[in-house]
């Protein structure tokens, strides 16, 4: 595994809902995270919160950035992706785009280790028009990271029910909350695991996952 310089930091942004989440860490002895319920004011207050949260660290102290890529609100997700891509481009550092659902799965695994160790984690999040954002993840045998058994996608409730009923693997079903900023710590953790494996994604590779057409942006409220 790659060694992370404790004098450097990583920053994570989570904007896929109306709740802003920020986290920063040197993965040694200095880790902070905060959330703000901003609602429709997320776009107008993001940069102020970001600048204040990072202080006293400097932009030059960052080794990489992580951002939640969706699914979630189209507008909020786009704001986070654009902000993260701009920062990573200007700072010339890697940018990790992490699934919203994977972040929730990782958070659930950390909070409920015993019940989830042997089970897959099936996640469902309300979209609209009778559809759900869904995915299935399983913890790697080493306990480090997640393996997607079903990548993030959109399904009708009936199709999702059929997928779960036909599953031959034990699973824990998780209802993803509408406010997602608190899982920003998992966005940062999953990005760090990828960083340790030597991955260094270019900012241009960070693309949002909307799941549905932008005109339908009312998936997360």
C-alpha cells in the first residue's frame, strides 16, 4: 500500500442532497468533518463554507480530493462535481468520484460490523415516478473496500423486488436517507483506500451519476 504523507491532507465534498458535507484528513492524527442543512441555498453558500472549513489548512496542503458523484439531486450533484473538478484541475491533484450509495454502504458497514460482515448490502433510495436508485455492495474478504455486485442503477420497485427475491446471497437491505451529507466521511475513506492502491484518477475522469434525465431532478428531497 502507498504511504500517505501526514503533512498533506485530503478533502471530501458531499453535495448530492440539500445537506452539505465536508471532511478533511491527513489519515494520521487530524480528521474533521461537518455538515450543514442548506436546502436551496447550497449553491450560494458552498464556497464560503468550503473556504472556512479548510482553514487553517491551505489549498496547497491537499494531496487529493474526493467527491460524491450521485445518485441524488441533479442540481446539487452537479454543483459538487463542478466544484471538485475545478479545484483538482487548478491544484493539479487526483480527484476520486465516489458513489453516493457506496458511501452509505461503507458507513453502514462501519456502524454495524457484526451484522454486515457476511452479508451483501442492498441499498434503495427514493427516486420518483415509482422508481428507485439501487445497488448491491459486499465488503471485500480482506475487510478493505467494497465490491459492487450490482452497480448503481435505476429500477422500478417491482423490478428491484424481483432482483432481491432472486438473490442467492444473504443481504441486508438499507433504506438510504434523503439527507446524505453525513456520509462524507465514507466518501473520504473509500477514496483513501483507492489512493493506497496506487490509483490517481485525473480530474476529467470524475463524472456525475444522475440516473435519470435532468428534467426529473426531484429525486432527493
